[in-house]
């Protein structure tokens, strides 16, 4: 009869895995280098997580929970939707959250390329962001989808080019267009 996994040890490993993924992403993830970075071995990772796929899913879920906790700890907005959009953009583009955005984009690309283990996670992440915007701004699902898509595209542009002023100006133009159209 095998030993029961120690939940504290697993939680510590999971935190380390999340940090590892936020630094290096998923592209070249291999259990041996990961285990070495965590001060353990690949067998122990498999013992606690069952498979590399389960390890990745648990780590992505933990990373998403961390990101949501940061968002929920933000001070409440004044109720003005455009001020809320601007605050969300500031939070979304902060250096603290850039690693989460890079990891999410990587997951989305892997999902697009047919990696089944990432497709559900990516789909749920998109639906979660749409629901968050819809609830926070009290807008229709189509408007929330538009806002999430623009945020996503602009953030991707900013991460790729590093052109903060240009992209931030494009975001501001988007907010002003929403205001002019009476969409927020």
C-alpha cells in the first residue's frame, strides 16, 4: 500500500510550479528541469500530480486563482464605467500581471494549435473575462466580448512591441469611442 500524498508538500510544489511557469512558460516545459528547479525529482512530481498534463492544469488553475485574487483586492471603482475601464487597463497592463498575460497567450496559442489539454482552460478563461466585464460594467454579452477582445489585442500588441505610449493612446481612443457611442 502506497503512502498518502502530503497536501502541504503538494501545495508548496504547486506554488513553485506556478512561479516556474510564470517565468518560463509552457513551450519547453519538461519535468526534469522543473523538478530540479524545485529541489525534487520528476518521480515526486508525478507522485503528487499523476501526470504532466494534470500538473499543468493544476498549476494553470492556481495561477488563474492568484490573478483573480489580485483583481478582487483592487479598491472599488467610483461606478463610472469609463473610469472602471481605465483602472482595469492599468491593472491589466501592470508589470505584476504581465507574466500572467504571457502565460495566458501561450495557453491560447497551444489551444488554437489543437492541444486538447489547453482548449477547455483557454475557453473558460475567455468566458470568465467576458463574464467579469459584463458584470462589472453592466453591458450586454456582445459588448463585453468586444471590450475583452480589444483589451486582449492591445495587450498583445504592447507585450510584443513594447510601445506603451502608442498602445495606451489606442486604448484611450477605444474608451472615447465607447463613450461617444453611449456604449458605457
